[in-house]
C-alpha cells in the first residue's frame, strides 16, 4: 500500500510525533536526552525549521515545528534520525531500528490551535503521571515558555510573543493557560488529527488547505454515500 503523501506547506506549523519501536524506550539515560536535543538543534539549523514546543518522553517525542521551506520537516527528521540512531546503537552496542516506522505529523491552524497544541505537548508528562506539575519535567519546552529557562533550540511563534510585550509578561500569560485542564474534545481533536496525519483546525482552515493541496484534511464521515447532481444531493440506500 503506497504511503500517504505528507503536507509540505512552508510557514504552517506541524505537530510531529515519533515513537520508539514496539513502544520500547528511546532514551535510557540523561545523556541520551541531552544528545537528542543537540542532534535536533543541528537538524533544525540544517533544514531551516523553527521549533516552538517539545517534550521527550521515555518512548516517544512530540515536536511543534514550522518548516520555512518545502519538505523541511522531512529533512529535519531524516537528519535527526540518522544522527541519533547512530549514537544509540554505538553507545548501547545494539543494531536494528529504534523508531516505530516513520514519524507522524498534522498541520496546525495556528490562530485557533497553536497555543492549545503547545499545552498538549508540554502536559504529556503530567497526563502520564510522571510529575505533579509540568514545570517539574526537565525534558520539555515548558521551562522556557512558562518559566524563562534559556533554551536556544526554541524559536517563539508570533502568537506566543503576542502574549506580552516583555518576556516576564509572556511567561505569566502562558502559565495562566495551564490553569484549566484540557477537555476531552480538545484531546480527541489533537490525537485524531495526529493519528491520521490530517489537519488540526477550523473548518475554514481545512477548506483552505484542501483547496491548496487537493488533499483530504478531514476523516471520512460514516454513513450513506452521496451523489451530487445539478446542485442537488441524493443519498444512496444500499
């Protein structure tokens, strides 16, 4: 079965996930997390991408990235995978694949969902029961976005910088977003778009992307097939 073509629109953020093979750990020691971030920074620079949020979990990673050129994310992930897998195989004297197939990615409607997607990514350790507060987890962008920790990997998105004119104001406004829990509808929308590599966004945004790319941006809806004829819609009964 041929692979589904990816969305490759420069300037549009994408939510990326990559899982360890068979859900096995892809980070075994603190040094591994640090090395992954170093390799990611090198891949980002080479591919001309911008990282806005990330979290490194034990057996998977989430990234929120804007490519500045076509196929930028594919180039970034290829370079990152090559460097990091070589490091892991050498360090632990292993062979074979580290990742579970190719990464998955969904386009993000920045005006409506970018900050929500950032929260989703940085709240992963909390949802997994690994910490009591997002700020307690070392391997995410929360420390930079919410607490001002220096992180040269990150490039703040315009919607993040619009939260305040000064860094402290932006960080305070961002922390305030975490006061409310994400509801199940939001979680379902994000996961659905990512699992099926579609689009996370409003209907108008999805319509625009479909017109630009001639690709499906929504899951097919169950029900009776329909046939359009001269502006009229007929539903077919089987």
